[in-house]
């Protein structure tokens, strides 16, 4: 029995819910495909599918087997692509997922240059603050903020992601300048919404971590809108420092300094990370994109650091 072919047939049946539809995908008779799947079940000593005149469904053990086989076939396809394209010209569709703020301010302008350097690569860019699983979401490269992820992927630190509290001068004149983090509870807060909820304001006071968040007046995953709310004096905003330079230059927002410092997490090592699956780096389109983004973003941060 050709087990690899049988596995592909089985997955196609599970996806389509039909032997006939699955057979059309491979241009083979439905009877032949059905025999292959039956041979697979016989070799495993388990029933993977329940068959009826109307449809085909996975059994409980079939569901578990399907999930595992999908991952195996996905990895096999990636390995095949890596070998076929080794030392080849970078080409094909490159899928990049980035958090919205980084994508709008940094990634999209860089991709204009990248597209000119590699015209045979078709860019498929998605800006979202939702968490991505590289293999599940069919993404070649993901850019996310936070701390080093636990995924079994390569994570390259692109730049710092320090969050700082800011407010408009008019707001501070009206509400007063808070001198201690605990005073923030008497103010108004503007909050980023992340996949796990609004970002809290925390600080370590006398060795104990405390939440000092102000009552919320607005919550959003849109950084530009929250920045506008802060400029209009609606409240205090915690935001990544690299998103605030224009507001500081125009005098629209000013940074608030506290001792102890205000943070959004107890983990101090906040950064922006570029993520990709290890075996994908062999694929030319992924390799050139990773090398390009790391060089440009880390190089730009280094220049800023030297000026400071």
C-alpha cells in the first residue's frame, strides 16, 4: 500500500465530506480512492470514517488522526518546496502577517523597496493584532509585539517595544499631573485592546506588583484612533514609544514619568519579534525577506539609538 497517497486521499475525504468530491481533486475513480482509504483503515486496525448514503464523517479516532496527519503532510510539503527551490530565484507568493501599528508605520514602506528588489515575489500582507499560528494560518513570516513566544519557531528580536504613558498638555492642565502611579486611579484611561483583553497598567510598589489602571473612557485595537483621543484630551494613554515620535515633535502629547515606572506587564523584556518556521528559511523568498527586514529594522533602531 502507498501509505502517503492513502493519507492524502483520507485527508481529502475528511475535508470534503465525500469520496466523490475527493476523487475529483485527484482525477481518480471514487471506487479506487475508497479502496485506498479502506486499506489504510485496515492497516491501522481502526475505523476512521463513518459512511452513509449522504455523507462521510470522521469518527472520534479519525478526528485525532486527521489533525496529526494534516500537520505531517504540511511539513512534508514545506520540505519538498524548500528542496525544490534551494538556490533558486526568489519568487512566488510571500505571506506576511504583522500587527497593525508596526505594519502601517514600518512594514508597508519597507515593502515598497523590497518589491523593487525582488519583482518576482508576490506580496500578500495582512495587518492584524490577532495572534497567528504560522502553520495553521499559512503565513511565511509573522511580526508580533510582546516577549519571546513559546511557539516552536525562530524568533528574531527586531526592536524594543517599550510602552510609556502620555497625555495631552490640555488634559494635564485640567486634571493635574499625576506624581505617583497610584494617583492614576483618579484619572481617565485610554486602552489598547489585545487578543487577551485591554492592556493593564501595572507597577512594582514596595516589592509587590499592583494594577493602577485608570477607569476606561475608550478601548480600541486602533492605535491611530487612540492617539487622536489622547490628543483631544480624553485621557492618559499607554503606547509603544516608537509610535509616539510624531506626537512628541508636534507637542501634542507629553510623556509622564513615574518612580516606580509604569508598565503593561511584569515582564520587562518587551520587544517586536519576527517569527518564521525553521525549515522555511531554506526557501529563497522567505530567506531574502527575513534578511531584508532584520537588516532594515535593526539598522534603523541602531541609528536612532546612536543619535540618542
